[in-house]
C-alpha cells in the first residue's frame, strides 16, 4: 500500500522520501518516480533510521510537511499460543514505529506547517477479531496515538488523522482467503482506493480534519451483517 501512497502523492505534486527495510523494492519504486522521490533504508523501530530519513527529506526537498506511517505487519494466534515474541514484534513495528516517526518528524513538520500526519491503522483499530491480539491492540494504539498527538500539535497547525482500511489487495493479504472478510461492497479494494484518502488527508483539502478516524472498508464496519441478511 505504501507504494500506492507514494505514487499518488507524487502524481499530486509531492516530493517523497520512501522508507522500508526492503531496499531493492524501495529503490526500484524511487527510480520509477524519478527526481520527485528518494529511497532510504528505514526500519521503523530504529530511531537513528528515522532521524536520517527526516534529515534527507529536509536537505533534499527543503522541508517536511507530510508524514505517512504505513509500515506494518500482521501475526496471528489464539491466546495461550500467541507468544510474547509475536506481541513484542508487532507492537514494535505497528505502534512504536509510528511513535518514533512522529517524534523524529515533529520539529520539521511544525517548521513546514500547515502539515499533516497520516497514520495507517485498520478496521482492526475499531473492532476486535479472534486470533489477532497484537494486531488489534497495535491498531487501536495507533488510533489513540493519533488523538493525543492531534490535540497536542493542533496549535502548530499540524493535523493528525488515522486511516482504517478494510480488506486491501496487497502482499499482506495475498495468501489469505478473503471471501469471508469482505464487507457489503463484496470485494477487496485496490491499494489506490486507500491512497486517494491518504492524498486527501495529506493535503490542505482536509484542512478542518484532525484527531479523527477515516474508514475505507467497503462498508464492513457500518453494515457488515447486512450481507448475510440480504
Ligand atoms: N492489506 C490490508 O488488507 C490492510 C488492511 C488494513 C490495514 N492495513 C495496514 O496497511 C499498512 C500497509 O499494509 P500492506 O497491506 O501494504 O502490507 P504489506 O505487507 O504489503 O507491506 C508492508 C510494508 O511494511 C514494510 N515493513 C515491515 N516491517 C517494517 C519495518 N520494521 N520498518 C520499515 N518497513 C517495514 C514491509 O517491508 C512492506 O513493504 C499496514 O500498516 C497494515 O497493517 C492493511
């Protein structure tokens, strides 16, 4: 999904720094996007990587006005089988990652205000799912962090919102049987359908929205049971 966000932001005139731990894939995307994009190795659990990524955005493009916290993993297990290691790993990437990103980017975002932070949560940040304990907790955490930071940075004209996708066709869902997970619209979404929302939240078009949740889930949260009842 991050690649779709980068492409959409560039197509709307942004310059982007792309960070990932998959250096070849990330560099290939930056090459595709040309002069408007730079790739940097960024493990979101690493504070030094974050500092370098922010520094690159400021030195290469003259400032930083948008941060999209997109990196995430999923792991599964029933209580009793789901391990402490699984929990620690998912919380580190999905929740501590955005916290470290926001911490590293704060001053640059304030300096470039009006600015926007877009935190990619999930519908798992709105409801519980069996066997998804770490994922659910981390995505609720992202939603909460969005609100505390949103209130704190509002006086600096830095807006902070969370995005809550449903089932999106990416590597993360490539090996899952999606049929049982689909909402009323009856299909999984393309990453671009989330990217459109990210562009809106990144831009001044969403100038009055902060500390809020934005759902893009084909109706799952709003009317999930309706599918079976029709
Ligand atoms: N695909 C879905 O249906 C769906 C639904 C709701 C929310 N989301 C969320 O959207 C975001 C993107 O998910 P996706 O579906 O594109 O997943 P994906 O697995 O296709 O991509 C995730 C990306 O995060 C990167 N990543 C993993 N650990 C990292 C780390 N420590 N540092 C930096 N990068 C790291 C991976 O290398 C990969 O490029 C995630 O936060 C995910 O939880 C996905």
